[in-house]
């Protein structure tokens, strides 16, 4: 895979490739465009994807270790059964993407934008979404335990099937204004507001 990615770096684009059981380490892939490329059980270590773009790409059972994706753009791409713990996705944009069975814990998603994405059975525990924007999302069994949503926009988002324990919001919980939560999640909001709920 390293040879293919190095060649693609010179051209600025990688199209229609299928890469499997490959490894890449310490590569500068910033500003590279990936189109309809599939990665299966690949491992990326300490790679720089700053401002990279992914159109119709698929990542299945891949691992990203100490990788950086600030300013990256994702359109109609899939991330399935993959692990990106601790990666940097600041100012990234996800549009019409599908994320399923993924581990996305301890990630910096500050100022990210999410539009019409579908996320299922994925773990975003203790990730940071400060000043992020969410539009027309479909969330199913997503774990946001300890996630930081300070100054993010969740209006119109259905969070009722998500784990919201210990999430970080502003003192007024204004981030949840206009969002939908389940009655059992109300205690989370009450705790942030300093309200004691007696059952």
C-alpha cells in the first residue's frame, strides 16, 4: 500500500483502488483526494490526512493509530468496524456518510460539521464535539459517554437511542434545545442543571 499511496501523493488523487491487509506508517497524505477506494483490514500509523477528501470510500475493519484528519472532507463514505481512537478530526465535514460498529473514542471533533449521516452501534466516548453542527442525523445505539458538546448545535437531532451519561454541556444545557431525548435521559440533563431527581 505504501507504494500506491506514495504514487498517489504525487498525483494528488487515488481512484478505484482496493487495498487489503496493508500497512502505512508516517506518510504525508495531506490534501490527497480518495475516490471510490476500499480499504479492508488496513492499518495506518502516524499518518497525516490533513485536508484530505474522501468521496464514496469504504473503510472496513481498519485501524488508525495516532493519525491526523483536521479539515478533512467525507462524502458518501463508509466506516465499518474500524478504530480511530485518539485521532484529530477538527474542522472536518461528514456528509451522507455511514458509520457502523466503529470505535471513535477520545477524538477531537471540534468545529466539525455533520450532515445527513447515519451512525449505528458506535462508540464516541469522551470525544470532543465543541462548536460542532449536526443536521438531519440518524443515530442508533451510539455511545456518547463523557462526550463534550459545549456550544454545539443539536437542534432537531434524535438522541433518544444514545448513551448520554456524563456528557459535557453549558450550564443552561442550551445545546440540547430542540433536540429529542428519551424520558430516561432527563436525569442526565437535570444533573447538569443541579436538579435532584427523586424516584
